């Protein structure tokens, strides 16, 4: 009798444990609400704090896919990437505009926008930078477990077409976006930023290759993941995704972006020897070890006055013609200047012009 009672009590205890496990599992949150977002006053203060860095900045947003291109979905077909991209981009647009930024967008509804036209719109907009918003899918259709957040930039750091400012921006966005989503960064990268050459070697993504302003492409997460699909249609979660991107952009601009300017009347051309100087400026200071100068895609020597922040280039045996020049530098916070490409034109009467 005592043995039967003991068995009965044990069975009841096990049932309670199972029920408790089910209860805690069903109440487990799908995501966390960022402290600076869930409270309206905190959200307003955060936007206000970043407005000093974002106000007046011109940003082009590109929600990927849409219109005729709605094929990217989860297995059930109820999470449509094009729609998630649009919701996140529209919330991001709202936050940026509240911070005083000027925002352009390739689509603000479910509409077809061809890939090439997205870049054309961005290039003609006068925007300072371009952000394409996407969500990912694995190579194998049966894969419903892979999930991470990533941000892509164009080319690799040993390619001439690589612009380091793109990876700077990608790092800031990736850090805050993956943090608010609670996602890892994937095994292919230590910081969650990836070259688009990893996907299409030597070409990269069309929107990054053809867009002439600083550009990144965000893959917020995998809409095919059996866990991520539970969150991507939740409006609050889309707002939190946009909040992570917004914070990343605010921190990117807060770290400063160096400027490069030719110094008037510094250009000299005598006996086929060219000398010209540029001013490199940033409030945090210039990291002199970050400077590179290219003439006709070849790295050339230079002098840098660290007290005056003046870069001087001297080139010999330069005959009449047009020569592309490129300068790269970063500030002491690690942010690089926006792409600086000019043409030096030497005429037969020994005149020198610097053209865009």
C-alpha cells in the first residue's frame, strides 16, 4: 500500500514537472524589447541624442524585392521576405526622419523595382549613403535551422574597388542589429560583415556594384529558419530591427568621417614633376598609418605633416594627360573617409586641374 502511494506521488510530481516545463516554454519570449526603445520617453531621448549626428544626412533606403518578385518565403509561405524588408525599411525611415535625416526610398509599397533601377535612383538622389534591406535564405531548401544576421559590403580589402568606409558602416549596423535581434553573426565572419565577393566572386551584388555612393546590404536574418519565422511577421519585432539599424547608423556618424580637400594654390608642375597637397581633417584626428595614395591604380609615396594634417604628393616624369588619383585615410576612431577619387589633368601649357 505504501509502495503504491509512493508510485502515485512520484507520478503526480513528474506530471507537475512536465506541466511546469510546458508552461515556461510557452511563455518564453521570442525577443527582448530594447530598454531605449520600449519606453516612449527613452526612445524619444535616444532619437534626439543621435539627431546631432544624423540631422541633414541624406540616406537612400532600398527594401529588397517586391511586386513581381515575391518568391522568397518560408516553407509555409506566410513569411514573405519582400514584405518584411518593406516594413523594416519604413520604420527605419521614420526613425531617421525623426532624427532630422533626409531619406529617399526605392519603394514605399509592394511594387516592382528592377535591380539596375534601384542603383540608378540612388546615384541620382544626391544621397550620402545607400542601405539595402533584405532577409536571407540558405542554399538548401531542407535547411530550416540556419539563422544569423549579416551585413555585406562590396569587394575584398585587397581589391582596388574595395572602399573601407563601406565596411566601417557595415560593422556599426551589424553590431547593433544583431544585438537587438539576439542573433549570432555566422561562422563566416568574426564581426558579421561579409564581402559580396563571397557570394558572387569578382562581381558581388548588383546593387552594391552599380551604386556609386557608399553602400551596404543588410541580411536581417533567415526567413526560412523555424525560429526566425515566428518573429518576422510581428510588427514590434520589425520596429526593433529598424531600431538596431538606426542606432548603428547614429553611432557610425558619431564616430566621425574624415574629409579630404585639395589645398588651393598648392599645385606645382615644373619639368614634368607634379606636386600637390591635400588637407585631411577630422575632430578626433587622422590616423597617419591609415593613409594610402593611388595614382592610376598604383600606390605611390607621399608625405604627411602630422601637425598640420597636410598630405603632399610628388610625382616625377608626368607628361601631358589625365591621371586618376585616389586617397584613403581614417580617423583615430577607425572610420575612413568617404570614397575620394579625382582626376589630375596636365595640359601642354603646364597647367594642372583637379576634376571630379
